[in-house]
C-alpha cells in the first residue's frame, strides 16, 4: 500500500517512477523520508553458507544538505560462509554470477533514475524562473 507522502516531515517531492512508495522503515531515518526502489535481494543458503546481498536505488530529496539529495544505488552484504564441499563453492559461485547480472540491471535503472531526476530539477528551475 502506498504511503501518503504529504504526511511526512519534511514533505517529499512527488515519487519518481522507480519509487515503490514504501519510503523506508518507520520512523524515517533521522526524520528524513526517502524514495526507494524495490531492492534486489540474493539469499544464499547452501549447506553451511548463509549470505544476503541487498541492493537498491534511494534518494533523500528533503535532506538539508543538497549534496546528499542525489539519486544513488546502495548495496549491503552480510555473510557467514563455511563451505565443506566443492559443490557448495560451485553453487555459491553460480549464485554470485547470477547476482552480478542483476547488479548490472540496477546500474541501467540508476542511469534512467538519475536522468529523470535531472529532468525534474531542470523543470523545477524553469518553473521557478517563470513564477519569479
Ligand atoms: Zn517515493
């Protein structure tokens, strides 16, 4: 279910197309709401191996620091790896290879998201100069 972004303080600009509408865990990080994509998640559970990779696109458009309002990708990994059999290592390698392909897709999505953000910023500037 989409959250009503008008209830967040400071208010968020309208959601970009890549935003899921989830806007992070409640309460928002440091009181700053953010836009976020659906994360790309890899859970590896092969024998004694437990690995989790989470990667997504995020933006803090209301951050007081303008340098931190850019659209960017983030990635987080937790790992506990103990591979007893050669087949465990091969399975782990196969999953990492697959995940690398999914990361390349996130890179393509980030190109589009940053282009959309640049267009939005330029449109805002154009509107502001017309109104001012
Ligand atoms: Zn959003």
